[in-house]
């Protein structure tokens, strides 16, 4: 297991409570390729636990501020359903099972909201994740 993943898992376990649900994902490619010396491991541990979840949607594929788009994780950007940006009204009815509805708020252009659709039920949002656009890092999760 990667050293950063071990540090992240240890920090995560230390902060767990029986009522908190947390998902640990692989570190971003940026962290996988970073130097693995003791100095960098020490710097990582001093920063606190990292969510390590990244958006993974190219900036040119994000919707316009105040609009939404359907994104299918694991599908290449050129094969994503169109349009890239549209009104959020009734977009849930066209969001297939396992897809994301990506929303860029008009009042905060620094974040993007990802509404994760249930893998078995089209149109049913099971989680909302908010990402920082500049870093593509997970900021927080919300319940739908």
C-alpha cells in the first residue's frame, strides 16, 4: 500500500465515530507520483487528513455558472452525453443510474456540486459532493 494511503487511513481511523460515514478513495495521480521521502510524508501528516477525492472532469466540460450537465463517470470526455451545459430544471429525469448531475452555482463560481445518482435507480440522488474548481479537491459532502 502506498505510504500516503497508509497515513491517510491512519488519520481517518483516528477521527472516525460510529455515526460518521467516510469514503476513502485512492490518492490523486498527483500524490501517487510525488516523492516519497520522509520529509514529504511528514509534511503530508502535518496537514491533517486529506479527502483525496478529486473531481476528474476536465474544466472545459464543466457547465456554465448557474447551469447543470449529466456526466457519466468512467466514460471519456468526448463520449459524454450532451449538451455540456443546460438548465437544471428536470435534468434529474434524464440522468441515468450511476451518473452525476454536475451543477455550478451562479453565486459561487469557485465550487462545483456533484449530485451522485443511485447506481440502480435513475434520477434518485444519493449524495451531493462539493468540489473546489481550482484544485479539483473534495471540499465537503451533503445529504440530498
